[in-house]
């Protein structure tokens, strides 16, 4: 009894939070049964790993494997699931409407707070109308649509469908892979909404991270100019996007007393980019502060990595297999000029509020990167198909990596040569562009081929061979990534920068944040790391000319279809894979598993 507890607290996979949580619950409710203790500890560990619920359908032994815990003996854990009847008398894990700290629901255990968040999101979506008759005449929508979508495309133009959906739906999800025109679609949606209103609308643009918000503002401004809007129309549209946290910062009370009246966002339209990165808590905070008159559009790629924090809201919402609509919605779309013979299906309100952009404008038919991305997305891990792709296309390459001294020296020598070229470059934008041409991505942060170790080895070699003149840890040409938002400096988690020696001999760090480049003294940057190697997670929302993906030495549950897809689609012109091809194929066949209750509630 409790061998697993002693093992966990001694070896550290049970952390301080879990220890204190058990101590608090036993003070409040008395001694816990073995089953209660197991469920509480693993509910916490699962939440930290991104899951919002603990599944009772699988046994404790499988919980350990799911989390990749380094336990002394896996046989300490039962290979039989805990039956809900074993928790029937529990005051800690309740299945009713009481105030128990944990809830048992559909053979899943959730923190009460998390369950309430999922219920709120599901109820908010379920409360939306299936189809809203537009307050604008349908011929009027059609007329403006024709002026914004002048080019003719064979088949159904899903960008045009999305634009009309933004008018007839209070909530809209637009999902599409890289190069499918998500930003172009948003630009046309903004123009359409603005022209239909005949006045300046209150619009908010947002994204989960500062880097994504910066990129959204920059790319959207570029698209607005390209679609031929007048200067006055462009002035009516926000130039910058905010982080969702900053958008919500004025709505939430931080004092001891509750606010006299609830603060809400009074925008008529809120558009959130990179929505696959939104976790459950952030989604809950967003919807609970929207005005009843606010239209919400979530923009993202359902096949990319889910949020770092708990939940996979965007993927949970995007469950319908393809573009289909309720018959009444299809009629409205056709009358508004979005297209004829749209696919119809009886479905839920949420499915009727989703549009998938399926045509890629970035990858040509002869693009190996595009074909590889499609294969990964479909989960096709046939070794012959994958191997043939890497040998058939010039924009794909594969090399073995044996993780020995020779391979590491070759890898680090390549970094050293690139840094040496920085001596010839002095302009900040030149240096920023230089490092964005090619990037090394790794699956893991820690370990033999984790980014922490690789960046440390790179800088140790640079220092040992005196490739650069160091001032403390800083030197000319050093690429860095910001690891924490700093609103005072105006830089955000994920922003990339480079250290540059000025003509006066001073070192400055130039950080690219959205459309701006901030010049900052190195000593003021408290949260920055070298960026010779980035994790795939850190690269999300960025694009590079050439992506080099270094696989780990052994298989890991982190190596999933979504992670590989995200890595491959960061590449614009070239993708190079290093490591065992069999490991790459194994990762493609492994879909990310997030245990959540939101799908069932929807």
C-alpha cells in the first residue's frame, strides 16, 4: 500500500503541489482511500501535462505510461481500471452537484474548476443560434463580395464562404493549413464587415502570444493594402493585434472586493489568430467577457500542436470531417453569393459554424514540403511513401544522425561557420534575416539532443575557439529568443532577436516584435536564451526559409503527428530531417492524445 506514493515523493515525479494538495484534502476530509489518493495525484499530473480530465477507463499503469513517468517499478500500479463504484462514498470526488473539489463525469475525473470552465464554454456555444438572418440584405452582401473576390476559382471558394459566414454567424471558426489564405480571408472579412456597416466598427484583433499578435498585425496590414481598400477604409481597421491576455487585462478585477458590475469587452467583432494555442482557461476568460452583441472569429490550424497549458479547445471544436452546412445555412450562403451546390448535412450548431480552407497557395503541386505535410496530416506512415518523398523532391532531404562525437562536432561546426559570417553583416535587419533563413528545430528541451544542451554546447565551442568577442554572455551575431513577455520593453515570448555591435562598439539586441524592431541594451533583457536551436513548440507561429529537424535518439511520446506537422510547415523552401526515418514514421502514426471533457459536452 502506498509504495507508489513513497517512490514518487522520493524520486520527484510527485511534486510539492501534489504533496500539499493531499495534505490539505486529508485535513479537510479525513484520511483518503488508496483509490482517492491515486485519482487526485494523477488528476493533477494529467492537468500539468495538458489534459483536463483523468480517464478511469484506462488503468493506473497506463496513466504512468501516458505521462512517461520514471517510476521505480511499473508493477506498483494496477493494470485494472478503477471502477466508479470504488469512489461512490468519496466526499472528495463527487458525481452530483455538490461542492466536492473533484467531479466524476462520464468515467472521467476533473477538478471542479476545470469542469466548470468546460461547461461554460460548451453552454456558450450551445446557446448560439444555428443561423442568424443577416441584418443586411443578401444582395447587398453579394455585391460587396464580388468587389472583394474578383478572381475566379474553379469549384467552391471557401474563403468567400467564410466571409459570408462572418456576417450570418455570431461565432465562426476558420481552420486552414499554411498558405491556405487565412490572413487574406480575415482582411476581406474586415473589409466586408466595414462596408456593410457604413461606419467605423469597433474591432479587436488578438492572438494567444505576443509573437503571434505581432505577426497577425504585420501580415494583415500587408493584405489590406493588396486587396485595394481605400486609405479611409484602412484607417478604420486596427493596425495592431494584442495578446488575448492584454485584451482581457482591463476586464478582470484584481482587488479584494468584487466589482460593482461585470466588465465586458464592447467590441462588435473580435478576431483571434493562432487559436490552436488557446488553452481552456484562456478560452473561458475570453467568452465570459464578451458582449452579447460581439461576433467572435477563431482562426487557426486544427492539425497543429495544441496549447501548452491544459486543454485542446480548437481541436475539440473542429471535429467535423469536412465542409458541410445545415440546409438553412447553405441557402443563406447561396443567396449571398458565396457559391452554389454547397454540401449539406444535419449537424450540430458548432459544426455549422466551421469553415475549412483547403486550397494551399504556398505549396505548388510539385512541392515536396506540401505533399509531406498532407501525408503527415492524414497519418500516413507508410515507410515506402515517406522514403520515396525524401528522395524524389529537391526541397526535402534526409540524413542519418548517430548522436556520436563526430555528428555533434559536424553540427556545431556548422553553427560556428554561420556565426563567422555574421562578422560580414552589421545592419540589424540583415542579421535578423540571416538567422531566419535557416533554423534547427529539436523535439525536446532537455536531454542529449534537447535545445538547452545543444545551445550550451554551441556557445561553449564559440567561446573556446574565440569565434566572437564576449561581453559577459553577449557577442555580435548572437541569435536569441525571448522567453517571457516584457510589456515595459515591448517584447514578447517567442520573439526572435540578434545581438549587434554598433559602429561605436556598443552591443545592442535588436528584437523583431511584429512589424517593429526594438533596440534594447542586453543588460535589460532578463528573459532571453540563445536561439541556435529551438523546440518545435517555440517555433510555432514562425516561418523560415530552411528548417532542419533533429529527431531524438530514442522514441518519446512527445514525438507526435501534430508536432512533426508543425515542424515541417514552418519551412517555406526547404525541409531537412536528421535522425532515424523509422522514428519519424512512428511519430506520424502517433496522434496527440488530450483527455478532455469538452468534446463530450459539445
